[in-house]
C-alpha cells in the first residue's frame, strides 16, 4: 500500500503548527457538553467549518477533523452506530473546504476509553478503529492523528489498524500525568520508544492533561528517546471552575512563550489542546515560525559560477590589529555595547573612550540585538572607530537585508575602514518590539560567511571579479549549550568550512558545557568566550528563562539570590564572571565581555581593568 508522505515532506522543510481545541470553541458558541460533537459534522457543518477557518487564518499548518469520538463504540451511545462513515466523511469534506489548500487535514482519532478497552477484545478494538480510519482515509485525510491515548496497548492497536487499511502517516500522541505516566501506568520514555518503532508513525508526542510548563518538563524526556519528530499539544493550563464554568487560564502570550521553548528543545509539531483558541494558535504560530525561519537553510541558494580568477586573500595577521592578535595566539579582550535607541552617540563615545584607555582590544557592536531598532550598527562602528581610535567588531545580521543589500554593505564596510565582522543569522522579529516585521533571511550565517570569504578573494556573489579585494576578519557565533547539540556542532563545522576565522560563543555560565563543546567541535579556529556579568538576581533569572540559547546553572542563580542590595549584586555578578574566566582561560582565545545594560564599568571590572566599588 503506497504511503502518503505529505506530513513528512512538510516536516522536512519547517516546524509544523497544529490547531487548537474544537470542544472549547463549540462550548463557547453555546453547544452543550452532553451533545455528540461528532454529529455536528452533519447537523451543523457551517459551525464546524467556521472554527476550522479561524485556525487556518491563525496560521495552523494542519487542522484536525471533528472526529475525536467518531467511532462506532462511542457513537452507539448516541444511537449513531450506522453513521460512522457519513460523519467521518463529512468531517473531512468540511475540513478540506476550510483548509482551502493552505493547510493539511489530519484525521483525528481518540481512544475508546477505559470502559471500551476493558469490555472489548483486541480483534474488536482493531475492527472499530479500522472502520473509522478507512472512512477518514477514503474521504481524503492527509494523515492520521491519534490523540489523548492513556493506554499504550490501545494506541498500538490503533496504529496496527491504520496500517492494515490505508497508507496514511500517523502522529501518535499519548496523555500523561506529571509523573510522566499514562492513566494505565505506561512510562513515557518506554512508550515513546515503542511508538517510534512503528513504520507508519511519522511523529510521536503528547497532548492534553498537562499545561505548558509540565509538558515542557516531559519534553526533556521525549527528546532523549524519540527517533521520530516530536509533537507537543498542551492544554491552555489546568482547568479551573469559575462561576460554574470550566475555564483554562493560560493566555495566548503565555502559551506562545512556552511554544518557543518547545521549539528550542526539539519539538517539531506544536499546537494546542483543551482551552486553546485561534488566538492561542495565532500567537504560537507568530512566535515559533519566525524563529524557525531564521534557523532554516537560507531562502536563496548561492550557486556561484566563478567568472574571474580567485585572488589570494590577505592573511589574518595583516587584516587588523584584532586579527594580528588572533593570529599570534594572544589573548583578546572585547567589550560588547549595544547602540542606543535614540539618535545621540555622545554617551556611547564616552563609554568607548573608557575602553580605549583601559587597553581593550576592540568594541563589539551588536546589530539589532533581540530584534530591536537602534542606531545603525554599521554607522555606530564607523563613528566609534573615528572618534575613539579603537577597533570595532561589527555584528552583521542576516535578518534585515536581502542578498544585494548585504553584499553592498560588506563592500562599504571594507571601504570605510572597518575590518572585523561577526556574521550572525539574527534574532527573529517576534522576539522584539516589532513582532509583525518581516524577517528577510535570504541567507543564513553559514551562507553569508562564505560570501564574505569570497569577497576576501575578490569574487562577488555572482562570481564576478573585482579589485581591490576586501580584507575582513570573519567571525561567527557558537552556542555551547544548544538544545540540539548535534545540529549546533554540524552548523559550527560548516561555518568553519565556509571561511570563519574565529568564533564568539553565547554567554557562558558553565565551564563544563564549554569544554564539552570545544572537545566535540575539535576547533580549528580561535574561540572567544562570551561573558555576561549579572547585575542582579532578576537579571540572572531573565537570562535563564527568556534569552534563547542561554543556560544559567542553578547554583549561580542561587548565589545571585543571596545579594542584599544593588552594589552587592553587581560585585557578585562581576566575581562570578571573573571566576568563570579563570576556569576557562586556558581553553579560549579571549573574552567578549558584555556591558550589561550599557554598564561598561562592570564589563571592565570583570576584565580586571576597573574597580567595581568606584562605579
């Protein structure tokens, strides 16, 4: 039987956003809870279609048919035993019309429940599932979604039934409690291993029972055992009774924040279950898809046909003072300071003059950090280099410019006298103050690194030759605590192959994680460790919970919590930074110390170039 692989093909390209609750929406529209929701496919199709359309409009990549209980065992309780085929076929028809080719249609199948599992034989259970599954498949469902199963044995029977009557792929979802066990006592890790062995299962995961926080905890178990893409569809919190009504209290914004964490920890199908609405899915889609877009392969593949001779690039030691120190193996100290949001650079110039006087090697200039709008990083770097006489390390972001603008700016950077660049993909717009802004991402950081490397050889993106060639020191980012370390290591090695000459890590707070990364990466380029001195316990908490790609160990959070006042917090933050730098100094090429919230004196204190008590 030929297998339909629409879902797998979509998963190979992007994160997939599911829809939210159907029952919650029906209840909100006045449908009584004791109604047979599945029958509404034939009695009120317009109502069902409207809900589907809201989810598609919100950004769902697939919608589930309204067939959770549309099997003969459950329908018989409503006197609808003979309408299995009609209800399921109608449900698929409604969903496909609502999707309009803009979303896949998942044939939703729920369990028979405790009573059904106990009363029926395996043969009967399989036959019941076969009847519903065949109805959904014959009507044109794109894949099957088994959800809210609390009994692994029953779910495996349903999967077997699907394999016998159709070639549709399956998303298999269990429901577990906070102890990570199903209602029948199946352990989450063992159950997922079993499901991933099934050939028709394209993805496995969890839905229902748990809210976002508890499901995030379960995801840490899932990612260690799953060999298929992971699916996560939590409830909008735990149900609460208010004035006789059952309500789910998690806001769309709250769900979206957790959706980002689901994605960062490896989930590739993300949606909602009980209590979630189209607005929840809209927020989830906006949050996750922008991050996914920034991390996917570049939108434009550069296939350069070299029409000119590749020139020999300038050696690293001859490109800049920063490059010369890297080439000589001398320790580097840079201070990272973000450009201001206003139009006045005078305050920043004063701070950078302090760095110059302290003997700092270069000043790091972020390019729209956390998708914020500030004075142009390039203009800031030019002005600082001219006014302060210190080299700058300009971050160059892929988010905001297309491929033509990026090449033009890189040529301009060289021409004006800037020599050091750090190539980054960039935080997606959703993370910043302009969440609806368009992220361009024509290239990712690996592809842009290759572009800069070619410009250093006198070749532009189209393969045309030019003189003089650029002489840019090419740096890239690295994350020693990435959620998907295998993927991060692969990307890092590709950046080196593309021409990276040094790397700067995300802020490091754990020496062991850094050492493990360096060992696994088998680094052939200098690696500068990112350092962030905490200003307060609140700052440490924010870094731990809200900044992508940053992990703060609990022992450091506990230490920061002991500070009694602002000065003690700063002193402790600097002390922690200095201790870490001492631990890792023999394994890194230097330090890129952030000036937290523009506090250059704290960064200089961490570098032993300023007394924090005087600041």
